[in-house]
C-alpha cells in the first residue's frame, strides 16, 4: 500500500474517473492530494506541467487526464483525440522523470485491444490485430503511453503500472447527446423520451454487440489497489467479468428510468467493436474484485443524472 502521507497528484480530477479516484483516496485516508483544473494547469504545455510537479514535490501520480468521447466524438475529432492525448501523457511522464516521481499510474482503456480480439481480452493481446477504426486515434495514443511506460522503466527505472478499465459508468459521466458512451447516451435518450411522452427510442446498431460495464467507483478502487503491486508498466485489466448486449443494456436502463415505450434498433448506425470482454484473472489473482451491482449502480447514476444534468437543462 502506498504511504498515505505521500504527495499524490490526480491528473484529470474533474473527469469521471479522476473524481472517483479523489473520492476513493480521501476515503482511504490519503491527506496530501493535489489537483489542478484546466484553467490552473494546461497539461499540453510541458514547462507548466514540470513546474507544477517541482513546486508541489509530487511523489505519486494517477494520470486520469484525457480527451475522451464516444463513436461520434472520435469520428468528428480524430486529430484532437490522438494529438492532445499524446501531449498530455508525454508531458506528465516527462515531469515524472525530471522530478524523480516514485510511482506513475497511467490509466488506459479497453479500446486499445484489437477490433476482433480473442475473448476474453487478455493483457497479452495488445498489438495482435487491427484496431476498431471508429476510435483508432484515441487507442493509438493510449498504446503509445503504455509502451512509453514499459520502455522508460527498462531504461530509467520509472515505476509505472497501466490499469485498463472496461466500459465505465457512474456519477460524473458525460451525458452529451452526441459525444457520450453507451450507458449515458441511452440513459439520456430514454429519460427524455419518458418525460416527453415519446413512445419509442432508437438504439444504435443491431443491439447484438456485447459490452462489459463497471461502476467508476469500483474502477477507482481497483486502480488504487494495483498502484504499487506492479512497476514495469504492466497492463492490468480492471473489469467485473460480466457482460450484456447493447439491447439488454437499453432494456435494463429503461427499467431503471421507468420507461414503458418501445426500443427500436437503427441499423444505419455503427455497432463499433463486436465484443469487449476483458479477462480479469490477473487482478482477481492479486486479490481484488468489484462490489457494486450493475442495476444498483445504474439507479445511482440515474439519480445523479436527474440532480446534476436533467434539472439544469
């Protein structure tokens, strides 16, 4: 366990995962947590990042900072998704090296695995096939971060670990009508159909593709758990070991929202990767498992949406 008196920096603390990391660290008794908003620290400016690390004597870094989005966002802004993410992660890693940071935890993404990856997706399957085209720029950026962690440990002994979360949901998620992921996008559309009295909701694609979902607080717990168990840039899947089709996902969200209308598949919309089921054996063997039931987690998320998004429109 990382010493709780260490100076811990959580990059991307305003995001869904970053905010969950801060909550979890505080619950576990860490009392020297450093954060900085985008207005306070531009992570794409190398000198500013380095100065922040130096001035605050940063010892442990959780890098949850990234430009993220769903299929539409990745298709509309592919340049931003690769360029900004590479800048952010490279500047943070550079500051870790220059300031002798003790541990660097680099948050990855399940999209780094090949589009037609063998299932369940094991950490060793990285770079064994072509990526899903709809999020390739983002995936390439994340892969470059993983390879950087491994190479810099080999050459400079930088201690890193690369947790790979599966599809996340929960408080703080992005409910943008076009740039959101599966759960928040469906939850918003189904909620708006309910309050507007619309009798059907469109679900993208065939509804047959499968996804694994995990509450963001479980994810944060898993990330902190593995933070000091590995150090050579190892990839560690953070996943619950259960999956649903996107159709089943929409049906469960409809139940949580209380929507009685019809769900209609729009076959003109892309499915994305056919299946994303992560092998969770490595983290289970390390002694960690998730604790939040999917339906209960969705109910909590919907309540957060009602209080923080729906009421503010």
